[in-house]
């Protein structure tokens, strides 16, 4: 039986167990939160993003979760700067041409600010003169900083990005920095 951990990665934490790139670095890593040996993240979240990170002790399962050829949906709650209009949302739904090619169509819904969402540390900057909005975005790829690049392309820079769901696995009430065991299928 493959083992699976669901982790709510806090803002500023690297999606790896060590920070070999910078000697003496104080940047927090997964090792500060998860002490289970033999686990590796299936995919990544950049340090400026928060939310669901799936870890497993099985390399084949890790590939099935993370590799784009399996088209596993990933859903994000995204706070953007500005007010989305129909043109911007339609462009995201059709796919955006980025420097590394056209993205696959995304599922986009404008949503109210999520209730009960934890405060980010440090908080997102607030500007009275610039409105913000929340989007629920589901993609089936996993390019580097893809959601951030997509929203910026349509004039809606990302202020906060939270991965809420991967396939059938969902954060639900998992607090930042906490983890729990999950079934291999995500059910």
C-alpha cells in the first residue's frame, strides 16, 4: 500500500526537505513540518504560494500525481489585483499564449472571498485605490508559476495563491503547517 500525506504548505516554505542551494540558509523547508522518512512531494508549490502539497513514498504514484501527461486537475483560490471582466476570464478559459507556449484551457469562476480562510503571514498588501477579487482556477498542466503568469497576462496580477485541490484530494480544514494521512486514490 502506497502511503500519502496531505500537507498545507505555509507561505514562505520551500517544497523540498533541504535547502542545499544556500549554505546556512534560514529558509524553512518541509523538514520543519514532516518527520516521516522516505516521503517526497508530488509536484511543487513555489515559496510564495500556499496550500495543498501531496507527498508520497512511491515514485510511480508521485509521477502519476505530478506529471502533466496524466492531466490531474489542480484547483487554486487566487486573489488578484483588479476586477476581472468577461474578456479576461474568457481568455483564461480559452488558454493563454505564454513564452513557453499556449496553456490548455482553464476552468475559471469568480468567487467571493473564501470564508474562514487563514491569515497569511506576512499579510497581502492592501491598497484602498486598487480593488481585488478572488478566482477559482482549475488547470490540468503544471508549468512553472503558471497561474501567476496567466493572470498577469490578462492584467490581473496574483496577490495570493492557494492550491486547494489536486484530483480528489482537498485541503478542507487542514491548517497551515499541518498534515494528515490520506488514501492513495484521494477518496
